[in-house]
């Protein structure tokens, strides 16, 4: 108990010494000067001159600088004192060389900024992964066209339909593409980034709306028929005052009335990370040959083997229904993470 009390008192005194350093330095100098003066007086009484007495007193007393350093170590924390002295010395050197100081500061700023940016990228892509349930099962399907050389291209809508129907390696599959539309109405028109998606898009990502619902299969069956949309949380709050009653009402996109059927939760901006609104694929000015993106959820976390070459019967069936939009196309899988 007494040892603990003594240690506590010692730490307290060291902290007080840091705060009252100037006063302690003055007291120390006065005390050392007093001892030197007393020793010099003793030598002077023995018949030595003042100069010889002072020299003899300093020699007998010892190294004054070393005594000061030892006393300071007893006052404060030695490591803290060393750091303080290094900082003071470094500050003086930097003030003497302003050109070097500017270069050093810029180099540090660039280095720290670059490291922060690289870590943020690595953290987002490889450490945290996608913010969806079972994100390690999500894959992005990329089509290759086999001609004179293999060309990587986007997938057409017929590709997506055939892969979704025939694939046994995935529990779900969805198509999406990034589009833009102008939102008009009572306020100023605003150009929005949106995603045109298949109805399975939201369930594949495991995201449910805060209000309302997502798209039904029938709403993505006929091109241009079902003008429905889902709002992001940010757009809902910014343009519609976070009013849940907007569900079921109509808004105008590119001059056409769309019925709002749902509102997505905060933070969800789709796989493009930019979407403020979603609409069915068939409302995107549908073109069978236009490139689309397909995402899927694999049957297991292990790398699943999927036949890259589409069966001959599938290619023949596709050619019969969609002409030559997907001739000799294969598929490769790439994880978004």
C-alpha cells in the first residue's frame, strides 16, 4: 500500500514539474550558484584569489551541466523530456531552412494522402467487401465474343434470359444497367442517375424497401408498358420531404408519368453506387442488342465450376429467337470484390 502511495506521489510530482518547469529551473540555478559561491568563499579564506577560488570551487563541485541533467531526470519523465528536446531542436532547424521545410511538409502530405487513398480502396474492395448479405457469393457475369480474338463485351438481354433459365450454378440472377433521366414536376428539373433492373435485382442483393414494394415479374414483361419506379432514400428526402405518402403517387421522368411503388433504405445506391432511382428493364428504351450487366449469387462460397461454353442447343435456340445478337458468346465469372 505504501509503495503504491509513494509511486502515485512520485508521478504527481513529475507531472507538476512539467507544468512548473521554469520555476524549478530558476530554483535549481540559484541552488547551484549558492553551493559554488560557498565553496569559492572557503577557498578565498584560505588565501586564494577570487579567480582561483572560483576555479577551484567548480573543479571540486563537479560538472554543473551533468548535475542539471540528472536533476531534470528526477523531476520529469526521461522519455518525455527527450522527445520534447528533439521537437524543439527539429523546430529550430526547420525555421532556419524554410525551403527544406516546405519540401518536407509537401512530401509528407502527399505520402499520407496517397497511403490513405490506397488503404481506403483496398479496404472497400478486399477487406469489407460489398454491403450485402452473403456478399462473398455475389459474382458479375461477363460475356466474351469468340471471333479472331476473344473480345470482352457486355451481355445482351437474351444472354441474361438464357443464362437465368439454363444455369444450375447460381441460386439467383439479375440484370441491371446504368441510365439517366430528367425528373420534373413542381420544382426545378433534375438530371438523375438511375438503374434499370430486372425484378430479381433487389432480392438477389437481399435488400427490402423501407416503404412499399419492389417490382413484380409482370411489370418487366412488356417493353414500355409498366411505368413504375423505386426511389432511393436520399432522393426521397431531398425532393419529396421524406413523405411516405409518395408511395402510390406519380412522378415525371423524361416527360412520362411513373408510379412510385417503393422507397429503398438509407445507404443503398445499387451496384453502380450512384443510383437514385430504379425502374424496370423494359422501361429503359429496351434494345435486345444493347450491352447489359448481369450479377448472380453462386450456390456456395467455394468457387463453383460453371461451363464457360454455352451448349450448342442454347446458342441455336438464341439465334432462332434473337437473330445473331449473341453469336458464339461464352461467359466468364468475375467477383465484384
